[in-house]
C-alpha cells in the first residue's frame, strides 16, 4: 500500500510538471493573448476573436497528424516536443506582436498559428501521457488530481499573474509561457529518461515507442 502511494505520488509530480506549460499555453497563449491583442494592441474585437478561433482550429485540423507522430515516435517524445515549442515560442511571439502592433499578419501568425501549433502538439497527447503514468488502480485519482491541480494553478491563474506583471513589462505573458514551457520540457524529458533506464515505471499501456 505504502509503495503504491509513493509511486503514485512521483507520477503525480511528473504529470503536474508536464502540464504546467500546457495549462499556461491553454489560458495565456490562447484566450488571454487574444484579449491582450484587443486591449494592448488595439486590435478590433472581432479580429481578436478570429485569432482565438484560428488557435482552436489549428488544434482540431492537425490532430490526426499528431496521432500519427505519437504512434511513430511515442507519447513521451511528442509531449516533450510540444512542451519545448511552448518554451521556445513564448517570448519571440510576444516580441513579434509587440513590435508590430497594427499587423494582423503578426497577430494571426504568432498567436493563431504558432501558439496554436504548440497547443496542438502538447494537448492532443496529454491525456494518453497521463493515462500511461498510472496503473489502473490509481489511474482515475492520479490523473484527476494532477490534471486539475496543474491546469488550475498554472493555467487558470496565468492571466491574473500576467495582467499584474504587465505593469512591469508587456513581455510578461511571453516570459510566463517560456518559463512554464521550460519546466514542462525538463519534466517530460525526465520521464523519458526514467522509462529508458528503468528508474521509474511511467508506462502502463504501451512501453514502446515512448
């Protein structure tokens, strides 16, 4: 009983860490960035909504491609790549939209396509990644607790944190995304390392590819 709980606790930490970047990108990279374009770049409200729509559209249209990538390379590697894209894109996308405040192309490219693409890769497989981590006897509790904790803390509170820090620098949303994207990348890479070296069981459905 004790070993099962300790093992489940480690898996919860892996999933919370991995979800930190995805949660940030859901709330800050997607919905908050569209509001940012309206409030700070004075983009028309209708255009801001269209940018958010493109973000969601990219995640829907590209899902079959990510499913193919997962079957070919493994859920761990695809999750790590998605997290890395969040980390890499955060600050550069905000540099793009802040330096081109009147440009619709910059808004659609940066928030709609780039943030949408990062969200596509990371969000399409995160439920499989989480399910892999836990054995069946604690899967529902482990997945539910980790997912809701990470998304609430790093996603739901993200717009509040970024809006407060905007008084210091308008790049705060980009910094926020890069910071938590980096954490997600490190944690998901650690999961791959643990699986490869048999340090911790992180797969309970399909061991290879991971």
